[in-house]
């Protein structure tokens, strides 16, 4: 936590975002040296604890990268093991887990699986609110396809929407899905939306739309999301004229807890599809996995939904 506190002044956003984003900054030798954590800006000396309990001192050289604020890799990416056949791949803490939890499987725009043999519990996972294959809106039709081919024909009783490792994208992809899902379920059915500190931007919007549409039949499970319900978004990157540093000014104010209709203040899409009444986006069931649970290949949030009262 001391390292996070040191790097915090260099990262924009609320404390939850700083906590999630900080690892990408703490692996930059120049910044570590500037903060007084290392003695050199070209290497880092680390003491590692190995799996057998022993310790080993190693020296990691500098690897040239760009502006950390522009790195494409998602902060949560390290939680998902890469292909073991990758040349030079490091061992991963989940390598010894025989059955990896769904949340830590390969990143996807959307995936689904049945968690009960009678097709009454449907699990839907998404790592990005965007399309694939060059079509930014293709996720829309994938999600609607799930409703048409899976939810409706099977009279699903529980739908679990996992947005815990989702940094956002284009929330236009989830408008139809969020409005339709609670309405095609029976009055006894439930929707559980799994969220975490790595739920950002359009993923926050997706959770809000589901909650607004389904009301008390939609329950948020996990930990507080990575940004406040009221935030600035939209905009494109520009380069500053002298330093040439890239920045991304945001001009669209959005609020996904309070209903708003003032087009002079709020982003037009927020006015059009924002909440119809005040909603609370705090998790109703708070669960944040520990490292020991992660290392053991457990998913306590999903376990709670599957075993707890409905």
C-alpha cells in the first residue's frame, strides 16, 4: 500500500481506480527511481518468494514502453494466465489449478455457460463492451441472440452477468439487452450482476441499465466499481503542442444513479437512456476475493450467488 500511495499523485481518478491502475505504473523503472523505490532508472532489484517458500534476489532490466496512460493492456490482464506454450512465459499462480474459474478464462466480448443441468441458471461473462471483427456494434446482436436462443426458450430462473473484469467500450451495445433481459424473465426470476474495482466506463453503464430496468429483481454482487456513478467521458486524444504528451479531455458528463434531463449539462445518450428514477449502484452483496482465494482457484462472489438465498 505504501507503493500505491507514492504513485497515486501521478494517476487521475478516484481511489478505487488508482488502486486498479497502479500496477502498470509500478513496473516502470524511471518512475520507480523518481519515487525513490529503486536506486537506478535502468533496472529494478527484487526479492522474490518462490513457491517452495525460499527467497531469491533478481535484477530486472528496463523494457522500453510508451506512455503508461496509453498502454492497451488491461490492468486486470495479469489475472488471466497466458498460453503455457508462449516462449519465455513466466509461471502463473493459477497454473496448478485444475479447473480455473470462468472469470479467469480467456478475455472475450461475451461468453455464456449453463451452471445447472436443467438450464435454469445462465452465466454470461463479458470483458469488453464492444464488437469484434471490425464491427464495433456486433456485441449488440450477440447479446440479443442470447436472449432469443437461450433465455426465453429455457425459462431461465437465474441470470448471472459478470462484468468484474470489464473496462468498458461502447455502451450502445448493451441498451437493448439491459432493457429486454429483466422483462422476458418471470416475476420470480433473478438477475445478479457481478462487479468489481475493474468494472469501468460502459461496464458501469451496463450494470446501471440492468438495475434500472429490473429494479429489485436485479442484485449487484462484488465490490465497488472503478469509478463513481457520476463521471466525465467521451472525447478523443490530442497531443499537447510543446511537450507532445498525449491527453484525453472528456466533455460528456454522465450520471447513472440520478435521473437527468438537462441536455445542456449531460451527455445526450445519458439523458436518453439514463435511469428513470434514482438507483443505487453500490453492491448489495459485498464480496472481494482475497489473494489466497484467488490462488486456490476460487470465485467467492459466484459461489455466494449459487449457494445463497434468492
